[in-house]
């Protein structure tokens, strides 16, 4: 899996590969030994080159933030394979909106049913990726037209999980 990552405006290339229970990680082409452990939802312990880091993830109004100790970083993560659909699905709140998997993972929970009314920013699906659970939110107020996500199913980046109209 390859990702384009922006940390406080600085661009990086992240390459991740699962090797059994281990992860192989390259950052900007440089191999980085990483041992991740999920402590609880939105909190990860990373052992990098023998040093332990506690990483907290929070979704704010302005976007994703990662905290390591007292340091906070604004982070954007994009899977280049799904960049086209990300660009075409963002924008105005008019018409149908597809909620897509931002990266490969497993559907942990579907929080809404077909026909349900949802508010903009309401959680609709939880996907686990890299031992972290990510709650995907509705991009607009509307009615859930179709639910394609199935709890326990594996999804690829860009897979449509739900449609809100």
C-alpha cells in the first residue's frame, strides 16, 4: 500500500506492506522498522528503531491531527489509487455522495441502515486499517440510499461503502 502523506504541509511518500504479523515500512524510500500495537480506539503505540511512541489520532473540524507526546501535527493521507474518486466525490453537498474506503481494511461496524436519515458529519461506517479504527462520516445531510458495506468484510481503497442522497 502506497500513500501520499502531508504532515504540517510537508509531503512524504509512505509505503506499507504486511509481512505476517509484522509491517514493513518505507518513508520517502528509506526503510523504517516499525512495530505497531493498538492500545485503544484512536491510540497506537509505535516502536520505531527501539524507541516507543504513543500516537493519538483525532478528527477535528479542520481535519486529521496526530499527537505524539505534547506535539500535534496536521495530517492529510491519500491513497493515490483512490485520489481520482476522492477528488470527484468531494465538493458540493448536492446530489448523491458516495462514502468510500480511504484505504484497505476491514469493515468493523455499519452505523446506519438503508433509508435512515443522517446529518452532515454523522458517523456511518467504521473501518479498521493498520490496527486503527476509522469512523467514516456522512459528507452531507440526507437519506442513506444504499449500504454496500458488510460487517466483517475486507475492503480495498476506493470501494464504495454507502451512498447518501
